[in-house]
């Protein structure tokens, strides 16, 4: 099981949304101007979201 966290101090929200585009499990959604985590239990721990985030705002850990 994965634990995904977004550091909202660093996240650019809907203006960036790289993680939303790249996640194969559709774990991120845009809600207003914010990115939310919606499907955490489906995470495959591929870490692509961490790789594409320009601000190192996304963290994925094995829980
Ligand atoms: S690690 Fe992979 S599956 Fe999990 S949230 Fe990031 S991009 Fe999606």
C-alpha cells in the first residue's frame, strides 16, 4: 500500500498538473486550482509523479 502526499507549500496546483497527466492509475485530480489525491489504494509505486514534479512536491512511500 502506498502513501502519497502533496506538499501544498511547493505544489503549483492546476497551473502545473504534471502528476495528473502522467499517473497511469489516475491518482490525481484537479479540484478548483488544487491537485487532490483520489485513488491512493491503486498506486503501483512507479514514482513517475515524483519524477515529473518540477517542485518535488509529490512524495510516494510504501506504507
Ligand atoms: S507512484 Fe505511479 S501510480 Fe503511484 S501516484 Fe505516482 S504516478 Fe501514480
